[in-house]
C-alpha cells in the first residue's frame, strides 16, 4: 500500500501516448490478414500500386493481378471456345470496300452499314469511281449511316489520295493508311488485320473499350492507351482474332447495358462492378 495521499501513477499502456504507434496499430487492424478478400487486394493494388501503399502486406498485393499471364491465357482460351473463327462482320469483297465500310461504321452498326454498302459498291465499283465524286454527290448514298457529311468527305478524300499517291491500291502499312482522310488507328487496324492479315495493332472500338475495362485488361480510357495495354499483354499472333472475339462478345453477351453475365463463359473470372449476376467478388474499378 502506498502512503496516504499519494496516488500511484497508472502504468501507461504500451504505445498509448504514441500517435505513430497507434496509427500503425490501427493500420494493422484495418488490413489484418484474418479475412483477406479479392476485393480488398484489388483495391489495395489499385490505390497504391504494387507493393507501395500496401507495403506492409506484400502478400495481398501480389495475390491478384488482373493481367497475370495465367489469367490472360485463360481469358484467351475461353474466347477461343466461344468464338473460334470469327471475323469482321462488315460485308466487303476488296480492301477498298472494307476501308469504306469501316469508315461508314463509325457511330453506326455493322447491320446498318451492310444495308447500304452492297448498293453503294454496285453504283461505284472501283476506287476511281469514288475518286471522281464530290462529297456532296456521295452524301445521299451514305446518309442512313449517320454523320453522312463527314463520312462522304472522308471516303471521297481517301479515294482521291489512294488514286493520286498509291496507284489506286489501298496501302498495306499503318503509316500510309493513317495518311488517308478519315482513317485513324482503329480503321487502319481493321483493314490491315482483316484484309491483309497484318497484325500491327489491336482494334479498339466501343466494344473492345468496354469489355477490356470490365475484364481489367486495361484501366485506361483513351483508345490509343487501351491499344498499347492490350498489345503488351496479348501475344502478337492473337491480336487480330482477339479484336474480333471481343467485338463479338460485346455484341452477343457483354452489352453496354445489362450484360448477360448469367450466360457468360467468362463469368467466374470477371470481376466487373456492373455485372448483372456474379459468383465472384466484384472490383469497383473494373467497369466500362
Ligand atoms: S461476366 Fe458479364 S461483365 Fe463479365 S465479361 Fe461476361 S457478360 Fe461481360
């Protein structure tokens, strides 16, 4: 017993006065390894990058990597099962017709374009026939595909340049294709891949954009950056087929609104936050 009048000092709790220690302790509680979830692993990785923000728990950050070789290979395998031999859905018989159809398909559907092109190519059967037109003369023929003034200008401009600079032949390299009016990487990749069988890049249209983001194959939003990401993780020999497969998957199953997750072969390896049905945890950043 202490002498009367003297109150003994309570022993301090270890770290009780120490803000730093307390912070670490609370960090430990928050990230306690008792119940790790895929979701928290993905979020940790997203928030801070591998091994940085979650440096105290390197095991967690390493566990889930959406672009790990095995995961990408599994996605490719399942796409092969679903769409073994798909190709471009635009009706065409020559490289020029494919180029025109692809230009017309911007902001339109392939079905819509395929309604217009057979008659268009009957009316103007060669590149020279298109090159002889003014954009205004072409406009009525492509009106139903939308944005018809710009599209008519691009098609006639491309025809004139192909006749003037490339001897009437659609060039078979990226640089020359990109020099044509109305042709950006998406159109050039469609023509190079589908017609010439040259894998110079990956087609990134609205379907590839959406599905790649849902499958966490990219976190980018700009088509060119998405293409770079996909070129890094997809083997080159698969670039052409992969583009077509993802486009078909976007049309057939992975719709922009209400994707058909219940019938999707990729369901148990897809963590998209806007899935309509899921047997696995979803990741908030995996969205279209
Ligand atoms: S599970 Fe759903 S969101 Fe994921 S790829 Fe399939 S359809 Fe798209």
